[in-house]
C-alpha cells in the first residue's frame, strides 16, 4: 500500500469518528505498524486536519508503567471556516 493510500486510510478513520479519542494501537492497524505516526502527521499537514493528541500512563500488574497515546480529529466549525 502506498504512503498516500495509508494517509487516506488514517484520515478516513478520523473522519468517520470525529471528536472520538482513538487509541494509537488502532491507528497502527490502519496506518502501518511502523509508519502510523507519519500518516497522522501527513493527515494534519496535507489534508489540513486538526488532530489532537493525549496520553495516559498505565500501570502493569508488576508495578511498571507505560504510556498509551490517543488521537482525535476535531473538524472545523462553520464559524472557524468563515473567520
């Protein structure tokens, strides 16, 4: 699959679920295991999408921690487009 096709697939996922936080692990399955971050970046720049990011620290049963990233697409409002 080409880079543009993967970017389009990531953008389509975001557009299908506006304002919903999407786990980065799901984005990996759509945008490519190693390239999903680049596809999110491309969606932001090439398709001019506002994509926010947040993360949570999770704790494993053994006490060690890891981060889980989440992303969401925030469509422009009509007021923003008119400004």
